[in-house]
């Protein structure tokens, strides 16, 4: 190996992957890790990582960027502010949502969303498709095509008037996902339970943000999760339950997994670090803490920690849903906005990793290897980004973050790079911070400053999600059922 053979060398670091921690240097050429060994020769760029923890760049597989919500509200972050904010928080790949609204043509949705991202993203990105109109053209033509083009996951909703699919439609989509090799991501909340509670609350004048959490009861979440799992088992496809909030939901998922069901799940910072009571504030201030499902209580937080520890919850994403605290975002009717009219969602793309690093790793709740698995490696496998992303390994993209475990930071909205203007984590003191961020060997963040131009992120066409690649053969009974009802698999 000649001295000039690396574009970048990161030396003397303490490297952690999902399986182990070790000391070595990393050599990078053309954006790819080409050597991991002690005492590598200097690279054109030579970084001393002494005292730093060297981790794979985070993958945030659930964030809403430059997307219109079901209620027609545009996110505050476009692909520039969204990806800059992600990068400053130690994330080097995002998966956001190309969202079909009911009258939209899927190919046009994907094309226009791709254009927005290509112009602005500073880190790598891929898309899921939100599907709201599974008509014959969508099912037979458009879905197979977008899945084959690398959008290998579909988000579907069991609630929200303008997004929800009924059980029959969910089964139809699942059948196509199974046939084409896409993963179903399920927003699991019982629509009619929420509608019924909300109606009765509003009738009685209970309009404040804190009633959002009352309407989105934990039973609505656990019932829909149970049903989603039953539907997926019937259709013989894996399912990933997104944004798990409540203890009962964690238990439903754990039980199904113990029975051998191909059920996967995600949780997010708001379910570890926020509670329903946080939204009990004067006026509409509590709206800053409202998302769906809502943060619950300390008991559910504990259940989410346990789920992350024991593998019930395999991925930890932000569900960054950025809305400004004004008429353009959270509060379409200003101070008169009821909980039913608020935009749902909290920001979190930049603090996702620092929160878990500080409260999970530094406080001894999870190991650094578990941190890496939950924030990067499992996302890469789950969503067909591996082996290119999610690990520090020869042949992988040089998506690498140098963390300073000694740095303590008091969070405030002004230091963040999103376009939201507030953070539900204001005033928290976090231990450990991502200091230097590399994406495909390019330094993206250093000295608290962005080092790259807009539009330099790359689109990643994804492969088959691991749950589909490694799905166990259907049982004899299911196999015969599948044959009778014409369920097919593309191998
Ligand atoms: N709920 C969602 O389903 N998506 C975005 C944010 C939210 O609160
Ligand atoms: Zn959702
Ligand atoms: Zn979401």
C-alpha cells in the first residue's frame, strides 16, 4: 500500500460496530472503506480520532421531509434543511416518504419527489412510498414498478381520514408486497376508536392539545397492532410496526414474535423521552409535544427501553415530522386550533442520536454496540441498504461519525439546523456529541460547520429488505392456503 493510496485515513479511533468494539485505523478511497488495520499510512486527508468513538453514520429510516401531510400541511423542512439537520446530528442516510395522496399518480409522485431531493440533499437518501389509493392500476402496474426501481418499502395507515386503508385494502397491498419483495410499514391505530373518543371530547369542549393523547388511547394502538399482525400473517408477509409508543403494543409485538410471526417494529425518541403530560400546558403550547401515536407515560417508556434491549423493537428512528408553531404548521387556526386540527408530529432528526447516546449509552442502559445496531445496522438490513450502509467494514460506504463522549451540550432550538423553530427537548443536557461526520468519505460536518454543497447527497435504490430475503418458508398449512388464494412470491 503506497502512502498516497487513501483519500482519507481516520486513525487511532475506538471503532464500534453492532457486533464489537476495537481499535484500528480506517482507510478510505473513492468514498469506500478499503482498509481497517493498525498503523495505516497517511491519507490525503488524515484525521486523528484519538479520544473519539468512531461509529457508522446513523440511518434514519423514518422521517418526513418536504412532504404534504394527510391534512394538507407542508413540512417545515425541505431536503436541504432536513438533511443538514440530520447530518449535524450524526445521521448520514435518511429514508423519507414519497407520499401519494388519493388523487395522485404514483409515478408522478415519485418523480417530483426525486427531483426535490436531488437538488437539495447533502447526505444520501432513499424513499418509502406512502400508499393511500390501492386501485387496480396501483396494485398491478405502479407498485411492482416502483418496488423494482428500489423503493422496497410501503407505508400504509390504519387511521387518518385521508390516508387510511381498510382491512381488505391492506390485504390487497400486502399480497403485492409479498409478491414483489417489499416491506409493509404499518401506522397502527384504530381509526374508529380515535374518532369516537375525539368526537365526545370535542362535544364536551375538551379541545386543548393535551386531549390529543386521550383521543389516541393506547388501546387504539395495541388493537390495531394486533390486527395488523393478523392481516400480515394471513397474507403471509412480514410487517414492520412503526412508531411504537405503548406498553401493550410492545407486548403484542413480543408475543407475536415469540409465536414465530415475521413482525418487526420501530420506536422513536419521543416514546423514550416525552410523556403525554408534557402536552398539558397553557393555551396551545402543548401542541409542540403532540404526535401520533402520542408519547404515553413512564411505564410505557420503560417498556420501550425493554423492547429496544431485547430486540422486540429493532429500529430506532426519528419520525421527524417538522411543523412550525404557527398557521403554516401546527396551528392552522392559531390559538383557536383544537387538538383535532393540529398538525401531528414532532421534530427529532438532529437529536435522535444524541438523545440515545446520552441517555442510553452514557447512562448504561444500552451498550455502544446496541446503539449502533438500533441507529444504523438494523436499518440497513431491514430496508435493503446493507452491506453498503450501516457498518464500518471494508467495502462499505465511508459513512463515519466521530463522537466526542466528553462533550456535554445543553439543547436549545437555536442551535439546531432544522426549520422548525422549537424543540420538545429544550433545556436537556446531553452527554456526548457527534463532532465530525463523513458521508462516502466526504467531510460533511466539521468545526460545527457544514462542509458540503446542496445536492451532493446521492439517491440509494434499495435492495430487498432482509425480512423478505430471509423469511422462513411458510408452514405447510399456510403454504396450502397461499396456493388456494393465489399468493405468489418473486424470488
Ligand atoms: N404521525 C404520523 O403518522 N406521521 C407523522 C407524525 C405523526 O405524528
Ligand atoms: Zn405514522
Ligand atoms: Zn411518520
